[in-house]
C-alpha cells in the first residue's frame, strides 16, 4: 500500500520536479498523510518542502490542530506556517468565501517563499462526493469530469497527487506509522450535503457504485471533455478574432455549431476576457444566449456581449472596471500592461491606469472608424495623470505608450483549453 501511494506522489512530479514544493495541511487524515508522503519524496531528492495550515478561526479546535501540524512538521524538519483568515465581512456563503480565501492565502504564502507548486490532499473519495454533488445540480460533461489533478489559480500551480487514492488507505498508512491526525466534527454533521452524500455512497457500494467507480467515470468524462475542447479550439480558430482586447465571433457560424461546442466557445471567450476561475453556469449562459437572440445584448460575469456587424462581441463591461486603477507599471484588471516606449522621460507625477470612459471617448471624433462596439473602447485601459488623459493606445492616441495583453491571442487560441 505504501509503495503504491509513493508511486502516486512520484508520478505527479517526475521526471521534472519543481525546485520547491508546498503543501496545505489542515490536520485531517488526508492532508497529514500527504505531508508525510511528500516528505518521503522530497527529502531524498533535496527538494525543499514547505507546509502551511489555514486557520479560518471558525472552530475552537482549529488552533490546536494547526499546532499539531506544526509539531509534526518540526519533527520532519519541514518549514511550517499558520495562515489566519480574518477579513470576512459577513457577506456571501461562508463556506465558499472560506474556500476562496484559503486558496488566496496559500498562493500568497507560496509566492513569498519562491514555491512554484502547492499540493492539496483531495482523494478519490472527494472526487466521488463531488461527482454526486454535481450530478444533483444537473452538471454537464465539465462538471462531472471532476476535479483536475493539476490546475492553476491565483497565479499558482496546484497539484492533487492523491486524487486516485482512497481515504481509508491513507488512514491505514498513518496507523502503521503511528501518526496522529485530527477528525473534523463537521464530517459527521448531516446538515452538510457532502456528509449526506458520503453516507449514501456507503449504501451504494454494494451495487458497485463506490468512490473508485465514480472516479473512473470522472476520468472517462475528462477524456470526453478534452475531445470537446479540441473541437472548440478548431471552431475558435475558424470563427473568432481578437480586436482591441475583445473577442469577435462570426455570429452565423457560432449559431451553426453543435450546442455544446457553441457553449464552450462562448464560455471560454468570457473567461479569457474576465479571468474568472469559474465559467458561468449553463442556465446563466442559456439566458444570455436567449437575450442575444431577442435584444442583441447581454451581460454576465463582468462581461458585455453584443451583436454588431454579424459578429458576437465579448468584452469587458465598463461597470466591472469603472473603479479600477493602478500604477502605470502594474497589471490592470488582471490582463493589461501599459508599456512606455524606450527612451521616454519619466513624468513628474506618477501616471495611473484607469478605463477610458465615456467623457474621454467623446474627445475622439473618429472612434467609429475602428469598427468595434463603443463598449469595447469605454472599458479599454488608458493612462491618466490626475484628471488629464495622457494616452489611450487602443483608440489611437498612444503618446508613446503601448497596451499589451498579459494573456494574448496565443492564450485564447491555445489547444489546452479548460473550463
């Protein structure tokens, strides 16, 4: 059993392991086992291993669990930090907000230590529970293909090395080594849907519907998803262009596509524009497509979709970026960099990046000659010094500045699209 688990870890990183590894350790059995297995892998290879525990301050036991993890890390010679979440404003779904905060805290921590990959302890049982949960939400191929073994979020690469491992096998490993772990009492609380699903799967095991079977189904659907992505990538190359940071798709060609290919292309365009980690739900996208058919315009996830000149234009909604500003040398809206031409003298006042907006656009009498929707230009990046517009490169007033996409056309047309 231990050999099999060790092989799963090695398969996640060999033959080119990262220079340093991070691991998120809550104190539960899955993450504690992952910590020890990663140490088995990293130590003989001379790979520095760093561990972090996120204390959401939501349970009185959390501090003691973090201390237990710190003690185990100390015994292994692994650097450990406890990251505390303290900025929840009480809005939104608590569990969802805690999950988002956890990833952000861990990503920031990892970057601070020069860590390029962070491991998390999801197992085949988690995959099966996620499958059933998404089944109840009427998910399609993407949702039912399950959690990926490797993914990117907040500028960090995340690994799930134990996604094919059983929870019981991990705990058996800990028992054999005499390693303690903590049990979260919420794992027995039937008010949580995931707990009820876990108990239901115990009943279904006699029918052959166990975590391993559902994980296999998820992998099969992941293969189908990859095939659909290849089709969508071909459609993107045939029908779409990138103009002024917006995606323009031939409308009739889009409508002629199979429903799933059309959905994937539109959601991919939205994600490329807004940088959101999650695509809009199928029901929300169906409403958007209906609005386009009826009125020629719709908004979703901070993007505006508009029909113009037989094309569907997808671009950033002004309202989503109206209040965004940053220094001219920083990344604006997660996608634009403004670069001064070589040899430019430094201005006396630090310029900033803000959207162009309606008032400034009116000063460009010939903006219609660009043949793009007005909204594309309203939300485009511009360089300002106070209230004075310095440059609007996408509209034609460059003033020796360039607007460059952080994720350019290559990222949009990449064959390895994921959703």
